[in-house]
């Protein structure tokens, strides 16, 4: 992906090279991994007739289904936990100059980290690309489409729809300016 800024906003945006904007997060995970949901989450999803989709308004349902999955997973982990077997483990490491990056899936969505470290172990450069940056351009495009398709609605209805769409993307605006 490519990260960038636009003149009218401090929020960073990312695109997939050659493809454009994209949406990451709970809805994307459900779309890609519905079959991997634990039984309670799958049942909850099926009970409400939800199996994913491309409509960003469905993201909040996807988050709710993921919560059911997470609670079931946590319960299973806690049942198998024995406090007697818990030990403190610290990996041995040697401070050295270098750079590294990682991508992980956080509850909100994909999170990218990049760091450069000098030979004293001081971080000299860091970049964190959050879900909000990944989704921001797609959110803008969704808002334009929503307004275009609903321009004849009363202003208060249109504002409500726009607010609902923004909340569905679950942005963290302080995260968007890293």
C-alpha cells in the first residue's frame, strides 16, 4: 500500500498500488473468514441473517459478531489456563542498529508499524499506519456516493445518513494523523 496526505486534511490515507481505496476491519474479516467463526458467533450471525457483504453500514454488525467470537475464544482460553503454569518469560536480546516493520490485525483492523533504531537502542524514526488511515479514502468515496444517491432527501435526513456512515467506519481521528 501507499500512504499519503491531501492538501485539505491532516488525516493520512492509504491506497493499494494500482487498485485505489479499500476498507479494512471487522467487515473485511467476516467477508474473508466467516467459515472460521466459532459456533456461537456463527449462530448469532445466522440468527440475524448476516453473512457479511460490501455495504459499509454492515461494519457495526460485523463488529458485534466478532465480539461474540472473542468472548467464546476468551472463555475457552480461561478454562484452559492454570496459574501454576504461568511464568515470566523475557527474551534475551542485544541492542543493535537496524530497521523493522510489522503488520498485525488489531480489533479495529490492520495496523502497520515501521521503526528505525540506532546502535544505542534509540528509536530514530517511527511510522504507524492505523485502520483509520487505511479506510479514510474509502470513507470519503462512500460519503460522496451516499450524498449523490440521496441528494433529494431532506437535509436533516441526509446529515443523519452521513453521520451513520462515518460511525460505521469507526474512525479514530487522533489515530489518523500519525
